[in-house]
C-alpha cells in the first residue's frame, strides 16, 4: 500500500523504535485503531505496556499526514533509485575498425 518492499515494512514493524512505522501509517491516513493493531502485530509477544501505548498514541497524534507523506515519498524515491542502480548494466559498444 505504500509502495515499499515488504522487507522494509517488516523491519519497520519489528523495530524497537517505532517512529518509522508511525510515519508510514500516518502517511496512509490510517486510524488510531488500525495503527494499534499494526503496533501490536509487530510487538514482542504482541504486547505493549499501557504507558508505551499512550506515548505512541500521543506521538501518532502529533504527526502530520502531509509531512508523513513527504517522508514516504523520500523512502520511495530512495527505493526506486536503488532499484535503478542495481539493474542490469550495459557495457559501452566495442569500437568497429
């Protein structure tokens, strides 16, 4: 849904620091209920303390959708640039004598 490789999304879900996943979720304009479900999905043993959840909700509320979308576009641009760099390379044609 956010045009990033699945390994990037998986890494964001499983990271201890959850800023990246919050930004991605906010960029997609998901609700807090959906955000919580995704946070619990990626949490160790699917558990988050009540205090951590309140802190995450507060941080999520402070995020701006448009700013988050700009960050998402930056991630997408970097992914596309990396894909172009790793593609097949062409060698220069040999000179004809």
